[in-house]
C-alpha cells in the first residue's frame, strides 16, 4: 500500500512514522509513505500557495492550481476509474465526514491513498470537485492544518494491513472492532480471546500484574480461571464503558436482550427500545 501526502510542511512527518507499528510496517515493505511539498508545484518566485478568499472574510485559502498540479504529477487515475484501480484521493478538512474505524477499514482495502492536507481557512472548493473522492475530518474541532490528521489516518489504516500487527486478531478484538462470526468464536469453556468481537462497542478494561496495585485489586472474575466468567465480565464492562463514555454508539449497533438487561442494571433509560 502507498500513501502520498501533499503538504506545505513535509518535514512534519519525519518523526511520526518512524516509531512502533508504522516503522515496522515500512521496514517490512507493507506500506510506503511519500510526502510531497506543495510549494514545489507553484509557479512564482515567492512559491505562493494561498490567496485571499472571494467574497471577503478573514484568513487565506489554499489555491487550486498547485494542488491540482501536485495530484496530476502522481499519475492517479481519473475519478471514474479509481475504484477499479484501488486508488483514492482524500481531502482533510473540518467540513469532512467523520473518520471512523469503518472508514479506516475501507481505506485499508485500497492500494494507494493520496491525502491533501488543508491549511489556513481551507482549500479552494474546486480542488474537492475536480480531484477528491471524499472529505474527511478526524473530529469536531479545528486544527491548524491537516498534517496531524494525516498522521492519525495513516496510523489507523496501516495497523489494519495484513502483517502489520504481531497478532492479526488484535485489530478485531478492540474498541469499534467487528463482531465475531459464530464459527470463529472461541469454543465454550476454552481460553477467551475476547468478549467476542466488540461489535461496535468500546473495549473492556484491561489489567496486568501485580494483581493488587495501591490497594486496588483486579476484578474477581479475572482471577478465578473461569473462562466463561471472564467472557461475561468483559461483555458487561464493554457495555458499561460504552454507556458511560459513548452512549451514542449504542444506537448504531444490534443489542441482544441479555445486553439490554445488563445496560438496564447500569442505569440505561426506559426509552431505549428501538
């Protein structure tokens, strides 16, 4: 897989991609990450990439021409052919669709992703119309530019590539992970790999040695060696954590009757029937 990142600050990426999973994935040849200096595609002696917005207003807007030339230089397929070629062009902006684990999984199925890092007040909308397949935002807040967002997206996608993680199931059994298929679930009574897949819930709490730290002991269910008890506890805690921190997720997933009873124990309201 290849990422091409178009930015006015290519030096920003000399650090974030040189550690951990991303470093190992690059060394193993699973992913190539190339940065492109937008100023290299300007045509004036000042290397100007921005200009004042039509209609007035504060700030500056990234010009269309340098970005257009930068993308054209990469040999990316026309929009109509990109899905077949497994290529996509992404514009990072506060106006984009939210970046989610599902979207990360979609991007992981492509072979080449071009990321355009917004900056200043935004990007000339004609860039979006002519070049981009989608706009993405990593959250409901405004950054100074798209570089941090690009690093987030690359990290989230690369860890989903086959071979990037030591255990391929690690990217399934975690927050927002897919639900287990019946035939793929651990056998009853056997060692638990997970609650079953998170199925869109947040992950359950984790503990490691020592069993007692600063007077706080690990939950009894994790200490008894009863694998089914561990599964039940993990499911309960995943539901509890989701209810406390991201109750909106509960409206997006299928919830069993047993899950509903557990949620009710934790104070889930009476109007949650869907």
